[in-house]
C-alpha cells in the first residue's frame, strides 16, 4: 500500500480534468480546491450519462 505506482485511472482522470478545464466545462474555485461545473459542462456531462 505504501508503494506509489502509476495506473490508467490516474492518467485518465488527469486527462479528463485537463480537457474539462480547457473546454470550460469545469472551473477551479478561487477559494478552495473545489471544482465548479459550468452550464456548458452540465450539458456535456448530462449527454455522457444518459442511457
């Protein structure tokens, strides 16, 4: 457990975060580490999770 190894989930999450920030789907909060979902981001994510 103490050994750090890179794995797909880590790189995939970083890529998704980078793309979401660059596209304006998410934005960083100025006062914390929180992310804010923008209205365009809500539309994109809603399309991804629809059955």
